[in-house]
């Protein structure tokens, strides 16, 4: 793979510096690789992940699940941008401490200062930098934090200036790219994500449902018709979501919870007229309450969004509508039916937020019909109902 540095004199000089430094580090890198192969004692682990979207955090949990399993006695620290959701998504079951920084104010110098001031004294044995990390920043940050073994991604083989192992990003699913950081262990890895909810939050969710008789006589369907505002073009038309709600609630197939966060209120008017005894709109709720209510759903319908990944991490079957984004990279990890247009050649087109569309209509989303969505939801509802009935009878059937 060729370097991505600019083809200018300064760029060429930096490129030569990296190549020279890489040669100098080869012997020490080989020594550290041999130490890793000999399975040294790993007591403290640092994970540097410079993104903090909800879906990104859920998928990062898959890496943390495996670190906990492979190194059960180790203290795990995650350095990442500040997020109010982190304490719930990255619970103590997964990570001992989250060290936050503000990417709007903590420039590269600020992050290095954080590493030197707050992290270096902890003497980390293993430092991991996810594929989101810029190579130079990650290499110096993990070194400044005092990590003995440093594993991260690079744009080219000679760009891993201070890494014990340099990985080249070959694309694929976000979770699999995280798990590649653990290839050196030569151990099988669990391909799953996880969210641990407090017993109190789950109890409160169940009390809410019982108060209104939701999910009692009918199975409970969760729906998220939105997504983050910057990526609003990922949304299946809200009137189609509303049509699904109307059909399944009116024919008695399901009780429905419609989840609308702060970025989703633009579609509120499509669902407000549907609110009744069998359709509840969940708005302005704390995240742990939202996640606890999702955990009680029989199935979850969503755009490609953070809540889609939350549902999958809570072992709730998902029906996910994909338009401009890539199912290979972004699909939920777990039981899921992915609906996307196979005959729209321009999809997937998503590169980075905000999403734009070259056409006057989003053909990739319009191609997915209400009937198709309802058919797949009914399939899961029937399958899960049968599984519950057989399980209660002692037949031991697993859906």
C-alpha cells in the first residue's frame, strides 16, 4: 500500500522519516512481538478510540467483551471523546475507566498532554488504537501513555512509527476491524456486542409497560424512525414507518413503542396522531430508560442508527432499513433482517457525515415497501411467539 502523504517536498521528507524510523525500530519490534508470543502478564490495557457515536460505542463493546475474556484480571481504560452515554454503554462490566477528552478543544497537543499527565503514570502493558485513529497521533499517544506493547492501524506498513504491530485497514464490518487488533493472541474471539443494564432500570421499564398493559396480550414492537441529524438522509420515509405502526396496531398484531430522540422530533407529527392505548411515543427519555424499554421488545424496526445497534446488543431481533449506508460495514451484530435496495446501483454511497444525495429522490429508500417491512416483522413475531410457547411447555425449542 502506498503512503497517503502529499506528494510535496515536506510530505516526501516526512515519508522518508517514517521509513527510516521504521527500519530502526524493526529489531525492537521483533523483540516485543516475541514477548507477546510468550504470553506476558497483561495487567493494564489502554484503548484509544477517537469517536463517540452511540453505534460506534456499541460496536466498540465487542472489542471490550473479548479483552475482558482474554485478560480477566486486567484493568481496562478507554480514552475517547466525552459522551453522556458512555457510562451506560461502556459499563463496569466492560471497562474499568473511561478517560474523556473534548475533541473540539483537545487538539493533538491536548491529547498528548492528557497522555503524559493523566495516563503515563499508570504503566499500561498493552495499548490499542482503533482504525478510527490517525496513525501518527495514535503512535505518539500510546507511547506517551507509557504502553509497552502498542498495536494500531496505519495507512501504510512503514507508518506505524511506534507500534508493536502495525495493521493495515482492509475495510469490512466495524466490529471485525476492532477484533483484528487481537489477532496476535491467536485465540478465538466472540463476535458479539453487549450492553449491561441495571436491575433498577429494567424494573422501571417493566413497571411502565405493566401500567399501560403494553406487551401483555400482544407482542411488543419497538420502532426508531430517526437517526442523528447530520445523517438524516438515512431515514426511511416517516409516513411509511407510520403506516407500519397503523397496520400492526390496528389489526392487533403488536403493541408499539415509537422512540424519538432530540434529533428525531422533525418526524414527531407523523406519529402523534397514532398515539393510543396500543401505541406509545417515547420522547425525551434518559438513555438507560430507552435501552431498558428496548430490551423488553419482541422485535425492533429501525433505520441504520445507534438504537439499531443497541437493540442488537440487547439480543432483540432487528429489522433494519438500509439506504445510503453499507450493510457490510454497519449491519447490527446479532439476529437481524437487513432490507436494502439491490437494484439501485449508486448505493451504498455514504462516506462521511453529512450524507448527500446526487438525485432529487432517494431511490435506495423508496424501493423498500411497507408490505416488505410488515412481512418481515410478522415473520419474527410469529417465530418468537412459537419459541415462547414451546419454551414454556418445556419443549426446549430455540428460535
